[in-house]
C-alpha cells in the first residue's frame, strides 16, 4: 500500500497486519519510513521508500511483490494556499491522481492472478470544491472517476476497484484545521456525529470492501465522514 507510514494509511496497514496478512507499505521519503519503523505498532509491516511520481520505481517495487490480494492507494499531499501556482498544482495532481494510476496499472497483473481488489482514497473534496486547494480537490474528484473507470476496465480480470472518501479525519494532513478553533468548530457543527474522525474509523470499511462479503461491490466511492456530506 502507498501512503502507509502515517495517518490513514498506517492505520489500514496495521489493521491488515493484525489479522495475519503480509503487508508492505511505502512512504515517500526515507525519513517517513524510518519514523514508521521506529513505531512498535508498525513492527509487523514491511516498510519501503517509494515516490509514486517515479513510474520505473513503482513498476519495480510492485513487480517484486508478485501475486497480490489487495492494493491500497493512500499516498496524497495537500498544499493549502499554494495550489493556485501551476507548478504546485501539477505536482499535487502527479502524486494524488497519476500516482494512483501508476500503482493500479503496475499491480493489475499481480491482482489478476489472485482475483484481488484495489481500494483508492478519495475525499470529501471529491464532492465539494475547495478554494484554497484546487489541485487536491481536482485530484480527488478525478480519483473517484478513475475508480469507476478501472472498475469497468478491470472487471474481466476479476479485479474489483472501490474507493473510500474520508471526511474530516484527525491526521497530520489536517492538523492546521484541527488547530484552528474557528474552522474546527465549523467542521464539527456540520458533522452530525459531532467529532473529528480517527484513522481507525476507516479500517473496518476498507477491510469489508476487500473481503468476500463485498464480492459483488465494485466502482463504489464510499463516504466515511460522520455524515458530513449529507448536510448542507
């Protein structure tokens, strides 16, 4: 899985490792990976460095894994306030969207051999605009459409492709919003369940979508948001 060294990705990696699955997770930098390796909770997860912008590196790492049951794309960045710069916009798209496609394409053969599945990571900003984050919003909207398109394209291979759309989850990616009392209060006021989500709130849905119980589910983008998207 990509983006597996912290936050949502790390929680999902730990959940699969806890039930005895062999889990390989990657992070973008050596520093991220070293930090994760020093976390006792990640002891059962194999951790490697991978920049999902590097097509050759993606192909090599995925090929080395051989047959695959599950691929989870959690790598993502957000650059609040800077994404109106075309260069920053391009880089965010390259990581969040193109990186997801690179991994899916590289993993297709290994998943086909096992009838495996893919979980991509969308967002609440798949459904709403974000004035400070046009690249993040565009990338997450595109991830939803990519998920639906690959669900169709990969179905003949026996591969299911779904996505989760996390709401406001307390991770390093949202720390600035958590620390802003005005913005945090606005988020909580719109969230029917009245709290920030945690990374562990996402693991059950991911494991369900990867299980035989979800064997007839593909092309779904599942909000996990405490009800945020049903309010206006």
